[in-house]
């Protein structure tokens, strides 16, 4: 065993705990690299679509991630048509890449959506009050309305959705001069299939 490797590479359980720990810390730490992962969906034309989102919540016990979106956005409609989704997290200081795959559930007018909206800051809520909605073609750079008064924040609720993702698979890659290390986890209900893989 190479003693120069980080302690969390000792076994598969420790690797998963470390990966989940990085995601957990990134929810509230806005400067953390994993706070803004790349999310990929399947476009309605069958092509992949990727964009950066803000990670809003993570519950490692049930393996559920959450971000928020505007129901007028392409990603909302893509997930409505096909709930398969992938996340790419990367932390350069930790030298760790996490690839996560799962299935999304969309929450608009339910308890999950209401709680997510209530926990959002006014400045975030204002984004959902933009008119017209995301992706609409406009004649000029500034030809859209974004309210600035925080008292208008609640008007965006009708366009808001919380997106919960149940993690089905996690691919953990550590990059090191001693040689990269990789572990892959597949989750099925309460069962976890874990294995080391060649990086």
C-alpha cells in the first residue's frame, strides 16, 4: 500500500464518505468549487445539453441533490421529457472529480417546491420574475425586464421549480502524482455496489 496516498483512499467506504463530504460542504460554501457543478440533460432533439447550476441542498443519507430552475427554461422541459441527469463536480485543490448520474423529480406547487422557495434569498427569487423567460429571443441585449426591488421577489414564484435528484451512480476520481485512483458506486435502494476501477 502506498503510504503517500491520502487517508481517504484507504478503502471504498472512506472514499464515498469523502466524496459525499465534499458535496455536503459545498452546499453552503459559495466559494467552494463544487457549489456550482455542471449539469447535463438530454435535449428534446436527443443531443446532450450542459450548463452550470447552483447546488442548493444535499442529503447524503438518502442520496438526494437539489438545485432550482425556472419552469420556462430548456432544462426544465428536458427533464420533464426525460428525467435522466448527470452532474460533474471538480475541486482542483482536492484534485477530485465526481461524476454523478441519477433521475430528477420536478417540484413546482408542492411541499418540496414551497420549502425550497421559502429558503431562497430575495435576490435569488428576483431572477424568476424576469420577463420574458430564459432563452426567449430578444431584439437587443437589454430588452428584458428584471425587477430590482426586493419587494417584487415573490412575483417569481409561479416560474420556480425545485429539482431533486436521486443519485444512482457516483464515479470518484482522485488525481495524484503517485498515480490516479478511481472508485465507482452504484446505488439500488439501500444496496451499494462499490468497486475500484483503473483510472
